[in-house]
C-alpha cells in the first residue's frame, strides 16, 4: 500500500491513544511522549505484519556493523524491506525523538519555522523513513498550527522507502493529515548522481526549508558532498533555511565549518546526549534484545547548524 493510500485508510491499524505502548520518561512534554508512543506502535505493527523477525534481526546487525565501518566500506544499502524495517526499528524512533527534542527544548523549531508567514515547502535530503518530517509536523501542530495545512514535504532518498513509510510513517501522521491535509511527495534519487544534482537544481529554489541530515555523512564517505553543497549554494532561495543535523562527531563539525564559509549561520550547537526512552517490551524481546549488537539506543549526541544564504 502506498503512502497516500495508507493515509486515506481507516483500518484497524489506526493508532489508538487509549494506552501507552512504549516506556517514555516520566515528565516528558506531551508531544515527545506521544511521538515516542505512536512511533513504536507503528514500528511494532509493521514488524509483526512482516513476520520474519530473524531477517529484521539480521538487518539490525548489518546496520550496526556497517555504520561502524562506514568510512571504509561506505554507507549501508537499503535494498531489502527487511533492512529498511531494521532501520525503522533501531534508528528511526530515536532520530524522530531527538529531532523533536531539539525543535522543542533547544529552540530550533522557532529558528527554522518561526518566521514563516505561510505553510512551508520542506525538502528533506536523505529522508529515510521520515524522522525529520515527523518531528517537524509534530512541532508545528504543537506550536505553530497555522503552518500545517497546505505544507508540503518532499522526501528524497536513493533507496525506495515508499513501502516502509506507508507502514511506519503514515500511521503516525494520519490523524494530523485528516485535519490539515498537508502534502507528501516521495522522490527516489541518488543525490551524488547527475540526475540527483539536476533534481536539486530544479527544487532547491522553491524550498523554504532544506533538511540535510545523515545524507552528509553518506556523501562524505563517497567523496561527493562538495558537489551537492555547490548546487545548493547556487540555487537556494535567499529566504530559505538550510538545516544540517546529525550525530555529533569531529567529521560533522568539520563539514559544518566548511558549509558555514558559504552561508550565514543562524544557529549552531551540540548536545552531549539526548536521552532516548526504552522501546516497547515486544521490540526488546524480539528485535533489540541485546544480542549480537542488537542493543537499544540510550542516548544520541546531536549537533546542528542552521544556515541561510548570504
């Protein structure tokens, strides 16, 4: 089932808020607690439908090892649904939670979206499942509801994530979509290719916000991020925000400084670790059980840089 079809569906797979599924920290703001709960309901239901938990376990082990050796072996490949679901289990929930934490508790939401006068077009490069999209929509719905209706999110990735988004992302935004009817576009394109660079040339000038999350790390390992930076620098709308956000490490800091030479820095910073709540009991029992690198994430050190054209 495609993403839009899943948004339109009113099936038993709809998320219920009658009880907690995951284990959010006591005292979390409602938007963070609800996001964590909703994401884990969707992830758990998707994995149960897929059925082959052994394949998902193998995918988690592959991702854990590949990210450690990314500089030598290149980024992971997401050619199979089992690996994409493995990412949805082991990375997507923590990423979405960490992004919303930064938007709400570190003031990034106001920096990125606060001065917009109309619903934005948001371009997400290296979107994966859609953690940045989910966090942005949840922030808007909690803080700047006027921006939700009519907003447009363009999710770009070299891998075909449509099926995974339909099962993992769609249930977490369906309620908001039925109220406000924002737009999702999904684009499969390799941004290191000529086709991908041509796509950027066409789209960057129309975006109000451009998210560059882990795509930067992937392109560094493939020595192709300079081309992407040049294209964005040449074509970005002068009022648009460019958001670099990823795990805090020396490489990200180096890239942020490199991009900052070409843009005006509106905000940059880092946090030593966003504390990540525990996943559901079912996920801990069947998938993130602690064996063979299948360990739940406990915290994410995050770094960001919000830029604007000079």
